[in-house]
C-alpha cells in the first residue's frame, strides 16, 4: 500500500503471478490494510467510455470507506479531500485502475470518490465499510472548476442527473454538507 498525498487514501499495487495459464493475485487482504475496512456491502458498476460517477461521500459517522478496483477495462479513479478543516482540503489525486495492473484504491470515510471509464466498457467493484444510506449520501459536482480535476481529454463526460446537479465544493461547504476533518480523525481513532 502506497500512501497518497491525501491523508486517508492509499494505492495498492498487487504482485501479479502470470504464466501461460493466465494470472493470479491477492486482490484484498484485510489484515494488511493501513485503515480498517469491515466489509458491509460490495458494489459493482459497469460503465461505458466517458461515464463519470461521483464525487460521492457519506456523512461521518459512520461514513463509508471504499476499496475500489477495476476488474475489466480501465478507469481514472479519483479521491478528493472534502473534509472541512483538513490541511489538504479541496485537493484531489488520481490513479488509473485497470484489468492489467490490478491496482486498487483505499479511500477512508469522509473523503470524496469518483471515477471515469476510460475503456469502451469498464467494470468497477468496490468493497464498502457501510451499507448504502440515501439520507447520509452526498455529492460534489465532479466538473466544478474550483476542484479542477483533470479528467481525460477526448472523452465527453457522461453524468447522472444527480451528479450533474450536485453542488460545487464551495456550495457544499457553505451548506454544511461536508464532513469535518476533526470529527473524521476522531472517528478513525475508534476503528483501531
């Protein structure tokens, strides 16, 4: 697990054992995670090229940590620090997840998550620490110019109505929708 520049986010690059029969890898080992992730739900999303999902986050507590991997095709996976008061508030980081490197992103509670399908079709599987709770789920517009996420050129973003109508980062902050950094850190301490 490589720590990313945003506290609470890591990129995992597994060792892939390949031979003429195919390949084998250990895609997930709970005991080796730097952030506890009790799996409560597994989501699977199939998207065509250009589909942009997110930036999604959940109220903390309980929040929803995610362990995200792309089992078919490729995506640009993005983590955004949405925790008000965080030293990296508003910063984002990205990595390509695909069916060759088999990398995965671990995203702690309180951070925003989004991805864009880069291949003709991409299947993303993510393990979640909490079940879906519509009342506690929120989003920030992934095309917010103040966030400045560098989505791939040459792909027209395809968003759901909900994601397209999501508030900007500034609007979400002003409305009190964003998780508090201090509260998130206190919550993380209860997980160990």
